């Protein structure tokens, strides 16, 4: 894994650490179901990218 991939992985981890609590809060207070869906999709995309980076 090169420096660029490691840095991207760090950025993804940091972003996920902020998105997961937001998703939990969004699920508890279901005012906007679109927000919950968007957060779930963004988390899934970031996790997939992180897995791809780890595999390379």
C-alpha cells in the first residue's frame, strides 16, 4: 500500500467515525427518512472503497 492509499484510508476512517453517530441519531429521530438512506449509502460506499484499498 502506497502513501496515497494509506492517507485515503485514514480520511475514510475519520469520515466514517463522524458518519456512524449521525446515522444512529438519524435512525432514533426519524424526521427525514431520506437523510437516513443517504447516510447509509455514503457509509456503504466508503466502506467498499476502504476494503478495495486494503485489498490492493
